[in-house]
C-alpha cells in the first residue's frame, strides 16, 4: 500500500472533518476504529471525506460502519462525504455501505445540519468521555 494521509479539521464547534487520501485497509483498521470512536464521543458531527481516496477494502468499510454505530450510541451524526465520481464509490456501493451510511456528495452538504440531527444540540448535550471519567 502507498502512504495514506489523514487530515483532521475542526470545521466548527462540535463538527470535525476527517479527510482521507490514498489507500486505506486492514493495516490501519484498528487505528480507524479508535479514531472514529474518539471523534464520535467528542463531537456532534463527524464527516469522513473519501473524495480523494484511491482504494478502500472491506476492513475499512467495516470501520466506517462501526463508526456510524458509535455515532448512534453517542447521538453523533456520522456522515460520509464522497464525490459522485470518486474511485471508491463503486466499492462502497457494491458492499451496500452507501445504503447504511449517511452520505453527502459535497462539503457544504456534509456540514449541513438537519432538524433532529445531533448537531442541532437537541436533546441537550450528552456527557463526554472526560465527564464520565470524572464521575467514576
């Protein structure tokens, strides 16, 4: 595999964008699980941008699905951003992940909030990991 850069940008308060370029697969699988868990636990919106990804394998798709599950547990919107002409769109479609994930085709759409999403801050903000650790 070639180098797979990951950029994490705080787009606004409570919203983070993880931009992935290059190839992503099994060697990084556990690292992505940990990253997606941490981001879902500490943000209201997590956007994973695969627009410039060249390759993803089934282990990475599973990490995305687990990230979305973590989002549901924490009340966080976990959204995939992917261009309609992206190299990995077909892989995600064949795997059935596009039907399982919240998908946006542009950055503006990915960062847009909708009524009822966690990023609207209703219900009131849930305790974060640090808050739970202090109470334990």
